[in-house]
C-alpha cells in the first residue's frame, strides 16, 4: 500500500474522507470528558478549559510550522543520504499552510493533521491532571504540535523513512496515540505524583475520579471520533479503498468492545466487582490499538487485538502505579502509549489483508516501536525538561490544595456542590 | 542513572538505524534490531528506576 498522492482521490472519496475527518473532534471531546471525569471535582473546569486551550494552541502551532514539517507523500522533503539510500526525515513544505492546494488530498491531509495534533495534545492532560498549570500545558503543547508530532507523522505518513521501510499505521496509533502517551509519561515524571497519592512507604492510595458518568459518556464520543480517525487515516495515508471504510469501522468497534469486556472480566475476577473507570480505559485502549491495523486485519484479528489491549491496560495501570511510582490519573500512559505500541506490533502477525502478505511486515513495525522509545521519548522528555527549567510546570502547593478551578480560573465547575472533608488531601 | 537510561534509549535506536542502513535484509538484520530493542528496554528500566528513586528522595 502506498500513500495517495494529491489529486488521486475521486470526488466521492474526497467527500467521504472529509466527512470522516469532521468526526475526529468527537474523539478529542471524548478524551477531554474522560480526563475531566477521572480528575477531582475541584479541577473539573480547569481540565476542560485546558483541553480547549491545548487544542487551540496545537492548531496554531501546527498551522505555523507543523504542517510544513509533516508534509505529505510526494511533496518536497529533506533527505539524508547514507549507505546508498535516501533517508527522508522531515518535510520541506512552506510555513503557514502556504503550500497546500485546497481541494486536493493534501488539503485533507493538512486538516487531518490539524485534528490529529489537537488529539495528541489532549492525551498528556490526563496524566498531568490535578497539578499541571494551564500556561505550562499550553507551552508543552506548542512543542508537541510544532516539533514532535509533525516529525514523527512525516516519518509515518509524509513519505518519511519509516514509510519507506514498510512501517504501517493507518489511524495514528504511533504518530498520535503513542507520541501523546509518551509525552504523558514525560509529564508524569516531570510533575511528580499528586500530594497524598503515595505514603511515606511509597504505597499508593486511591484518589478516585469525581464523575464516572462523564468518563463513560466520553467513551461513546471517542468511539464516534475514532471511526472517523481510523477511516480517514487509512484512506489518506495507506491508500485504502473507500469501500473498505466499513471493515475499518467494524474492526474499530470490535477491538474497543473486546477490550472493554476483557477489562470487565479481569477486574471482576480479581476484585469481585467490575471497575467502571478501568472499563472506560479499556474501551479507549481498544480504539487506540485498532488504529494501527484497522484496514489490514480481519474482524477476528481485531477481537484478538482488543482482548490483549484490555488485559494490558489493567496490568499496566497497576504496574505503573504500584511498582514504578507513576501517578497517571487518566491512565494516559497505559491507554495511549502501551496499547498504541501493542497495536503497532500486532499488525505484524495479524495483517492478513495486506497485498502480497508482506512476510517482513513485523520487522518494520518493530523498527517503528523502537523509534518511539529511542527517539520520541528522549525528545519529548528533553523538551519538557527544558520547559520546566524555564518555568516550573507544576502548580504551587496552595493551588493543589485549593483546586485548580479556583486557583487558576477563579471559579469552580460546580458552584453549588457540597464538599466533604475526606475529599481534601491530608495536610 | 536517568541520563544513562536516556542515552541507552538513544543508543538502541541508533543501532536500529545502523542495522537498517548497513546490514542486508535477513536474519542478521533482524537479530541486530532485536538486540537494539533489548538495549532500549534496559534504558527504559533505568529511567523508570531513577524516577522511582527520585520520588523516594523527595519524601
């Protein structure tokens, strides 16, 4: 499968792809609701306002430079020549979207990139919940949408070196989800855990989210958004026929369903009751894992991808918190980084519908995962570490005690809400 | 320990690139990439452990 060159989409294909891209903001809304619901009530308005602001910043940064660096297959790009071959590593487009011809496939790619940058920017908000300053999250997003995301998206979708070696990611399991998830991991390391999360022996205490209804409603919205994300990405970047959009939707839904059921079964077996917030995380993890190979795996393969993604989320959330001291209130690292990388690896053995079978496909997928860990994680950590040196990203202790709604916005999300003593961390 | 972990992550990725550029497709390239992933796993472990130790020091 090769990326579609500008002008190759038929009129109906263009229209369908455009409609699918218009669904993507639903996934951003879904993730924003999930993040808000999994945080504490006194940070709910801050969480939603942060989501809106980071999407705005991501759109701006992507418009200024991101789109030019991401580029599109067949457009100008910088390449390094080594060992007798060209390594296409960054787009050489014009800033401010000046090189985009509106009306062609490249304009759809730019719109997809704009939405994808916003979605990637919302992911770290889940891990930095209850303690990440609004200004700092916006600054971090600017770096993500201007540097990290476009660079990796160029490698995968812009005709870059990963695409050249056969790496396949239809809907953004790597460029959007894993990049966002690894940025979320960097943010949890830089911010440190919430006050009261770990006791002096390092044992975590439960700080449950304040609104499970928001979280579960977010899952439904995310589902709708992912149908658009995976469909549009596959048509635009992997040359999938428009008629295969049905298979993509079926695979996406099956992966999410099986992941949520796997989480429900595992939590019921282990704890005696089904955990609602983990089920929500499992649902999204299934969507994320399906993104990579939704266009090239059979429905039975999507069920396998979802089942393993769900199991991974349960154990990854627990492992990160209990053994690695990572405080990730929204589960962003497990849901987006771990499940995203699993989805990428699963393409290797499960891509039954690839033309010619591509026996070496899994090697390309492993190289993609190695690039995420060996390039994206150090890059995003380094950028956020520098930002933290310039201006502390974590809110002051008073802000954490008072709640970010009052401290940074001056008004709470629920002005008539009664507070309880046990809602506050021990002083 | 943290810096060493990140250096190992980058080193592993560099080995992957080197395998793709210098070795012919086949078992040698595959084993080189798998070894590089092992180095990355080691680096990731070091970074996680350094942050765990940092958290304990803060307390």
